[in-house]
């Protein structure tokens, strides 16, 4: 047949199994397919060099699949040529490690084979309930730090944590609470760094007292219980000791120029070494957002330190819940109900405006509700392309960033009726999986996008696809359902998301949005 002739002419050694093991498996499967009369279609595009790069080749049933990397299509039965990493090899290597090991990307691929592209693009690939994650967890290890495409640090976890991983699925996105003892098996950092926050006193004070948000209070409590040296990452001052006296300031690191952040990162690490001594072979645990960690991690590792980020991948609400699970005195209230209304509002405003903690809808759905089956607030964010679509539909400028915020699970007043809604059910079931008739946010987006497309109706399926492509969501749990409604009012007044309507001040966007929504009941 022509396909066979094409294949044979592209293989200088002929169809008999060549010496190369990977290519041998490839040709073996080709011959098997031909022997049973399967239609391979136009596969003559393959040359020997491409075939030799394939590993894990197998014939599987399926629909036509476009192999974009090779620029061709295999029809009929699909030839799956994706490399398959051998994670059991990593398990064997880790079995001889007592504490931690840092592997460069090429060193890791020497052990397990070629990693898929998503491993170097998405941090979430290194967490959650995934087969490769379970491999290193079964060996008693967790990922302490990932520099995508550069290196990965594996850290031995306490014995009880490793046992828990073997017994069942990994709880995602929340890691197990850290050990509260100092046994030899527990991971014990040498230094701890926590982030500064926006909410501060109005007068000078010791750094540990200057920052007064709920997040910082929980970070401080965690640091003091660990009984190790701890420091604060300050966007204004670099790195400061808890007792350093500071005046109030207003600076947010992500808003600074790249040159400032680069100098800030080097400065903070040099000061840490000045205050804490040589960093070589030290384990530095960091509790901060990605904008802070990204600019200091390389400087720390270049000095021989191991960077640990226990809260990798957790949204702000889940972080607060993690601290609550660690603190034996916590009653599970993620933002203390003893705080006055102004402080609670300020804390939520800070958390809901931290875009670095927002995640894509696909990643959110991957959490499977862990840590999200509670009341709370959420905020939605749009990218540049999505903002352009909304601008066209509204005929009014919409910019990249925060577009909507809301609540889930608040007690209904004045009746006092309890709500069964949670952050998980609201976002996964109504926003991402429902219909516009049952979701204010979906109706808002659907009305705008229908106008953009010149359609008289809302295309529910296309709307969901658009949301997954252009939006991110951030959640903050808050267990006091009775006061959640009032808290939402105060927060929305402060952050003023452009697509929120109820109770908000008039604006050109809201005026046009109300007109569009009338077309879709």
C-alpha cells in the first residue's frame, strides 16, 4: 500500500526492527497496525529522525488528532507518540535521600525522561491528586520549591504525612498541616520569612506590631510558634527584623518597576545573610505571594539555600484556613469575628484585590471543592483579550483586571433563613456550570458577549468556554454567614467592581449593562 511504501522509504534501515529501542517500538506498532488492516492515512510525512525521538508509542482507538508539533494529521486509529516520564525511577532515587534534594531540570529529566510541556508552564502540575505527584509522595516527599523549567526541590515530609498520602487521595489545594513537634522526622526550616501587608498602624511601631491585618497576625503567630529566627519582607525596606522600628508607608511590590524589584530581591537576601549568617545549606521557608518569592528565590538558591514554599498554589482564603488548621487555639474563623467592622473590611479588600492569588477556572475546578465548601467572598478578573470583548459589547471601555465580586452562603435577612450555598457550589455550579437564568454574573457576561457577537440569545456553552479562556477567580472563605452580607456591602463599596449592579453607584458601564440585560430574561 502507498502508506507502507512511504514509511519504508523514510526508514533507511527498512521495516525490520532497527537497533534503536525507542524507534523499534514505534515501527513495531506501525507493523501491528498494518497487519490488522488498520487505516493509518497519510503518514509519509514522518522521517527517521522524528521517529527516533518518539517514546511510549502505542496504537489506540480514537478520533483524528492533529499533531501540531509535526504539522500533520494521523486519521483513523491514533498513534500516541507523547513521551512518558518514568516516575518510578525518581522514587528509587529519593529512597536514598534523608532530608531534601534539589535537581536541575536536565538532572530530573536524566532520571525520569522527558517532561511534558505543562511541567515547565504550570505550577499546579506539581501539586494536587495526580499520578506523578503520588509517586514522590509515596516515597515520603513533597515539592518544596519549583522554578519552572529550571529546578525542583523535593523535601522529605514527616512520617505521618507520608502515610496519609499512601492511604488515600491528596487533599487539594490544601497541604497537610505542618507538624507541631520538633522530632527528627519533621521538616524544620532554619529561617522563616513572612510578607508585609497593606493594613498598618497610623503611627511608627516595631515591625511585628506595625502590620495589623488578619493575614499578618496569623503569619506572626505561626512564626513565633516555630521558635526559629523570622523576618519580614517589606516592599519599602527590603528585609526587616520583627523588632525593627518602622514608620507607616505605602508601597506595593508588584506596582514597582522591574529594576526596583530586581534590586529589592538582591538587597533583601544580602540583608538576610548579614542578620542570620551564611545561608549555605540553610532551609528558608517563605510565606509570601509570588511577586515576592519570584524575585528572591534565585538569590537564595545561588547562596546554597533551599527555598520552601508550603503554601504554593493556595488562594488567600485557603492560606488563612491553613493557618487556622495549624493554630491549636483557632476556632476556625478565617477572619476573626472579634475584629471591628472596619478592620474586617480592610482585610477582605486586601485579599480580594490580590490578583496574584487568582486562579484560572480549570485550576479552580481541579480543587474538587477542597476548602471551598464554606461561605465567603470571591472576585473575578479578566485578561486583556477578554476586556477587549467586553469593551466591544458594552461600547464602553473595560480594562484588564477586577470586573466582579460577590458572596456565597450569607444568611438571608430579615428572615434569618440559612443558605446552603458555598463558594464551591456558587462558582463551579452556577458561574461555570449553570445557566444565565440562575446566575447574575453569567447573565451579565452573556448579555455583553451576545451583543459583541450580534446574537439575540446567550450561547451558554460558548459563554463557559470564554470564561475559562479569559477569566480568573479568587476566593476568600468566611464562616460567619450571619455577618457576611454586611461585609460584602462594605467591601463592594470599597473596591467598586465595574460589572456589579445592585447597590452600586451609577456609571456609564452600569447604565449600558442594564440595557443589555433587559434583552435576556
